[in-house]
């Protein structure tokens, strides 16, 4: 029997929320500087070169708060779950 008052904790929920915050801040900074966020993020994810991300508003440091492969995993899992 499941206790209705018990909260469920999904492993990875915090990582997903953190990745969402990172991506939101980075994409906002890229847009504010006039870049196409999708193009810049693809360049970053494929090459690992942080110079694809603007330093405006600390975006380059923000995206590096999470390992590139972990961030990409969260993004892909979210995308695949929507298929």
C-alpha cells in the first residue's frame, strides 16, 4: 500500500531543474547579444569550445557549471520523452 502523504523523489529531478536554469540564462544572454542560440549551442556541444557562448552576463561561466555531457544528456532525455 502506498502512503498518499509520501512525496516521491525522482532521481535526476534536481539535475533537470539545474540544467533548465542554465539553459534559460545562457539562451537569454545569447539572444540579448544578437546571436542565434541554437547555432551557438550546437557549436559548443560539438566542439566543447566555450567561446561559442558569450561572456555577456556571465553566460560562459554559467554553462560550464554543469559538465557538457551531463547537460546534453538532460536535454536529450527531455526531448526523447516528448516523442
